[in-house]
């Protein structure tokens, strides 16, 4: 990795971390974003326990994908760094990972319930429910807890890279959401969406309880919303400006 590449990755990861409190996704320091440079075999992540208001590029920690050792930085990495590393190793398409304790998504995680697909807002980003993992065992908690947290996410997705692309997030049972994307920015945006659809789902389910239930949306409608933003036939949005325009 060149010095320029590392600075650019640091800037991206810093910007994504600073959006966590702005988006209302974390209390205190309960959240972190990382970004990976696969050619260099490292990822950059928020340091443990540092407030967002005090966070600088120099505080970010560079961690080796191979063994989790710190290769650059004067602070300890986030305690969730090993979970990020596990996800990077399992799913090669992932370029960024976000973890938060956003209230509505955590509510589903604590109830050990997936976030259901109840409408098109959810289907725009997640091609199916946001799944919830199994509880970690006593042995998984006793040793390599954070890496094993990543392992239960991978297991819930069946180790399937395509599913990880189509459903870019999961709830760790009793814990909270992890989301990912092609970049650190995309991972953070998926965390924003995850929290928004969790809140919408809770309101919808509460209304349904009062009114006699909530029906499943038509599958063809959900597929249309997902495929207009994702895949070879996507047509949502516009390309960026050409260089010099």
C-alpha cells in the first residue's frame, strides 16, 4: 500500500465513523466502521473507546487481515476488530464493515427475531429479511469471542458470498447489527438503512397487532425494488460526471 492509498482509506474510514453519531446510530462510543485494502492485506478501523468528537485520522488503527496484528497506530483497535476481520476473510466482495448498537435494530437482536421484509423500503437494500444469528456458546464466548461473533454471522449466511451481497447485514443475537458493503461509506449507509427499516417494522408490527395482522408483500413487488437498484439491470440513480465536466 502506498502512503497515498493509506491516507485515502483513513479519510474514508474517518468520515464514515463520524457519521455514526450524526445518524443517531450510537450512544457514547458504541459503534465502529472499518475499510479494507485487500491488495495490502490490511484494514483500517476506529480505535477502542475513543469518542467521535475527538477522533482523528492519526487515531485510526491499521490491522493485518492475516493474523489481526496491529501494523500501524498508537492505540488499540476496536474490540470488534476481530469480527470485522472474520467477515473480510469470509466474503471477498466486502470492502467495509459497520457495527452499531442502534436502538431499533438492537431490539430485534435482543428478541432474537430477524427484521422482516414488510415493504419496498426494506427491499431496496436487503433482498430478504435481515437475519439473526444463533446465540454464541459458552466455549465461543470463553475464547476468541469477537472472531466467533463473525463466525456465527458467516454461519447464518451459509458462508454464501452472493447472499452476503444481497443481504448486506445481520443481527448478532442479543447484541446488535453488523452491516457491510463495497466500501466503508457503503457499509455505514447500510447501517443507516438497517436501523430505519427496523424502526418501520416495529411500527408496522405494532399496528398490525392492533388491526389484526400484517400480510406479506407480493414477492414480485419486492424483487422489482431490489433489482432496480442492484444487479445488471439496475436503473436507479445516475452515473457520476465524466472527468473534467
